[in-house]
C-alpha cells in the first residue's frame, strides 16, 4: 500500500527539490526498529521518514502544515490499539 502526499511547501535537499513524499506501507518492523512502544511526536516523524525514504534532515524542515499531514499519514498506518476498558 502506497500513499502519496504533495507538500504545501516544497523542500530543498541539496540540488533536489522535494515536492512530494511517498509513504511505502504497510508498516513494518524496520520502520519501528529501535523505538519505544509509547510513541511521541519525534518517533512519529522518524517513522514517517523511514516510510518515505527521507533523512531526518528533510523531515525536520517540513512546514507546520505539512508536518501535521505527515503525522496523520503515519498514524493511519499504525495498528489500532485495544479499546478503552477492554
């Protein structure tokens, strides 16, 4: 499963202009490797970078609007946890 995201604010990485991120799913162990079970914002950004093949230096430069979209995309790939009270 692949999910494409067009950046609202394109990024420059060396001589390359990045206008789109392509997330390769489904979520796999390699995307989660080395991360704790309780994920925070930084971990979701790391997973997003791993899923779309971009280094941290690119992911850290995302605009606020693009960052919010990336976090939503990554969250969509995460498995649902147990229901409250179950």
